[in-house]
C-alpha cells in the first residue's frame, strides 16, 4: 500500500471529482466557503505543475437555490430545469474563484453515451488535452439538461471515471462527505485491491436529497478506473488541504487499485 501511496507523489494529471454533498451546506444551498477551499486546493496543485481536471456536480443544487425550491424536483423536466439554471451559476462561481488565482477555466458538458461514440469520444479527448496543454482547468459536468441516467444515478462518479480513462490520468480523486469506505465497525478502510461483492456490501448509506450518488456508486466507478491502472482515492472533501495531503502520499481516505 505504501508503494502505491508513494506513486501518488509522482502523479501529474489528476482528475478531481466533487459531489453535491461536498458543495452544499446543511440547508442545501451552495457553500461558498467550502467551494473556495476546493478551488484553492486545486489551484495550489496547478501552480506546482500538476494538470488538474475538475468534475463537479452541484448544478441541480445551485438551481434549486436559485429557483427558491425547498425540495429536489421529482420529475425529469423539473430536474433538468434546475440544472439549466444552476449550471450557469456554478460556472460563474468557478470562473470567479479560479480567476482570483489567475487560472482560466473551460466548461465541458458531457454525457455517458457521448463518450461511447468514437467520433465524439475523440473530439472530447482532443478538447480536454488542448485545454490542459494551455494550462486551462477543465470544469466538467454531466449535461443534465439532456441526460437521463446520470441525473438519477451516480452523481458524476461514473463520468469522472470515464474521463480519467479517456485522458489517461495518473490519479482520480473522488471527494465525498466521508473519509472513505467504512467497515462494519465504522473504521476507515485504507486500501482496496479489488472491488468485490463483499466490499460493495459495506455500503450501508442512503443518498441525500440533493445527491444521487453514494459509496456504492463511487466504488463501482473507481473499479473501472483502477482496471485501467489509475489509482483512485475516495476522501473527505470537507477536510481542508485534502488534495495536497493525497498528493503527498498521506494515509487518508480509501485507496483503490487493481492487481
């Protein structure tokens, strides 16, 4: 495990996925202080030469706030309306915060099926690599205004995994509201070599009303990236300095690899 943790110190191209539950406060509204902390962590890594790619959920949550709704819509058109309104607000915030660090960002909206079509897959890859080459941080989200599956399942976990494989990332960081997977006694599981049924059975949690992902979604998505020899870390996105800690090879979160 230590050898694999040390491998993270040498990782250059990093995909960071942040879920809705990390980005919002207890009332369900976007937590600007927490988002600023996230941006600061990504910016710090960017400034030391890392190639940072952000996969961000939160459009629907931002839209719910903007529309003055008290609960998550329970129809697909309602969810897509919230996403359409919220995505513009979310990107405006990211552009402003990264801009304070003198870093440009580029919005990329993708869908699972888009990555399965060879021509679109190639175009998406070329666009992402071109942004990275020009030191622009891609900010990727599921295109919730046209998607159907990911708006219900996954909270961008699968998308982050697919993007990691697409651009041959050196590591994938899945930031959650918990410090990795817990065992039956509530202790953190520091290392997983294979995402088996026994491992999946450890997920006892329920999804939040603003989030469609969960630990099972993260584990299944992590397995896909790990199979492509990309180490995956599931860690607490609410911990200050978590990105730097991971890239330092510290024993934090749950590390998933494939042997």
